[in-house]
C-alpha cells in the first residue's frame, strides 16, 4: 500500500533533525561555563586559587605550568566562554540548516587550544618579567609599578576601541568546527588580550575582578557598548595612574584580597 505524502513529510524531517537537537553546541558551552564558575568558587572557598595562579613559589616549573594552564582553562571557561555562546548558537543553527552534527566538541577543543597557547605565552612572559624585576633593584622595590602599568595599558586599549568582529562563517561540515573554534579564540584574543593580561596580573584569586571582567568581556561584542567600554578604559587608566602616583593605594586597589601579590 502506498504511503500518503503527508505521512512522509511528517516522518522524514523528524528522523533527520533529531540527532542535531541532541548534540547542542550551545548547551555544551553553557555546561562548561557553569563548570568553570563552579571550579572558581571551589578555589575561592578552599583558598587554593593561588596554587593555580602564575606566581607559585617552590613548585617545579613543569608542575607550575601544568597547574597554571589548568587554572587558566577554568578561568577561560568562566570568564570568556559566556561571551562566545552566540557563536555556539550560530554553530547549532548552521548544523540544523545543513543537516549535519553541530561539531560542538570540536569547536570547543579548538577554542580552548587557542586560549591555552595564549596562556602559555603569557606565562612565559610573566616569568621573564619577574626575572627582569629581580635583576633591577629599583623595580623589585616597587612592585606596584607593574600592576599600575598593566592597568593603564588595558585601559588605553579600551579607550582606543575595537574593530568590529568578523562575520561568523557558515559551517558546512562538522570537521571544520575545530579550525573554526581556533579562529574564534584567536579573534577573541586579538580583541581582549590587554584585558586578559590585566586579569592575569590581578590573579584569579579575586571574585570581584573575575565577575567584573566577565561583564566587560560580554560588553566587548555589543556594538552599542562602545561608550561603556571607554568609560571602563578611563577608569582603568585612572586606577593605574593612582597606583603609580600614590603607591600606598596599591594595597587598596590591587590588594591581597583582590588577587594582588608583590613580586
């Protein structure tokens, strides 16, 4: 017996689209972001955030790098992944349109690989900066100069502004999601690296800075938020100048409770 045309149109789309809905890249991103914040809260409540920071003492270098990149990945998941959720939602939409799997795992693997590479470079740069500071008695006696300088640098970058984000390409096959994740991470690094250096300078031990910088990252991708970002940049520059002009204010603005540590 022939099957009615209406029955075919009801059955076939359901069979083809069901796997796509089951593998949502956006849902995976939400879960990872929530896991990142859960890990950060655990670090803050147990007092172990310093162990995963960039300023460990008495820890072998390989272990120190591993611990830092672990903590860095948690921080990226908590602070940066929320601002990348629109890209994951677009990935789901392209997958549904092209009847392919979203490739969320591949995208997120490429995304975190890109950020891990940047974190490794930043960690090496921090080690070099520490060695330079220890070799210069004037700088070693004035650790607030680095904190104030990084705040000014991050603020100036916000005052200058950002170029519009590139158009998110259409994903025609799941295997392209890994490269797309790396490309998206590189674009976020290009737009946010001064702020990320500031985040690294104040450390991940500060819940206040973590929440505040996460909100800034969310504003970075909003076209109508330029004025707000420039106000934030002005505030960072003012804070940096205040630290340089009045070193006694450094423990207040970048205090131990906010993640600041002397060299």
